[in-house]
C-alpha cells in the first residue's frame, strides 16, 4: 500500500472513530459518521487494489457515500416507535436500541419470553408484543425480522429447530394481532451467536433470547 493510500485509509478510520467517540453528536449523526468512515476505508482499499493511489481516493469518496446512506432510513416515525417501545417495555428486561444500520432492535431475554426448552410464549411477554403489534399496524412502511437464539446446552439438532420455533411463535402471535404476515421474516441461529459465557447459568440465560428488528427501507 502506498503512502497516499495509507493516508486515505487512516483518515477514513478517523472519521469512523469520531462517530464513536463524539458525545456531542446526535445518534443519527454518529451513525452516519461511522458508516461513512467504514465505507471510505473499504472503498479506499478496493480502489487502491484496482487503480492505485488515484483509485484509492475515488474509492474512498464512493465508499463514504454508500456507508453514510446505509440500507435503511431512521425517520421520525422510527424514533417515535423506539420511544413508544421503551415506554411500554420499561421494567420488563427488554432492551430497545437503534442499530448502526438504522434498524430498531428489541432484545427479549428468556426469563420474559420462553421457558427453557420451550417455544411457547410466556404470559409476561404478550403485553409487550401487543403494544409492538399496535405500533406496527399503525405504521405500515416497516418490515420485521425475528431471530431466535439458544444457549449451548444440547446439540444443534435440538437447538436449531428450537430457535426457529421461538421466532415462529413471535411471528404467529404478531399475525394474530393483525400484522401482515408478508412483513415478517424469521430466522433461527441456534447457539451460534452467544452474547455471554455459556459456562455460567447467567450467561446461558442471556444467550436464550429473541431479537426483533424493525426496518424502514429507503425509497
């Protein structure tokens, strides 16, 4: 890599780090900066491979634009839905966040959602899903992705279908509350994406979870 290419990549990385570190930025500004920096760095490397230093600069510019835009938009309605879910799930253990690619994410712990080894929705989870369904029905421009996870107890032959079953249960419940089935995709990832140590009870409990993503596509 030439000195010019190294400089472009370094500057792009600085933009991304600024998005992470600058607490004065709004959440969207921070996300845009990080996306732009990451896109610029990737574009610089690819452009440098194909076109030398000049290609690196051009690739960085293109990559920054793509990274800043991302695949989804974070509209005022998405922010409104985030606040509504934070309010309705307060004290339940559900974590409501905005992802770097502008999706709304609900992470639902196992002690609220499902019993160990079960794909049946627990009663305490239903009021959260009821409010979630109301929000989805009032704003039709979004799509939903439900991802089920398990801990590492048991084999993949057990965990993989269990994680799919949990995602299916959430989808079916939302459909029963009037959400269009065509808006909902499901996926089960078994024990392949732990967020905590499976060697402890507390860690396994965190890994047995359901994640729900809401996205508003550009256009």
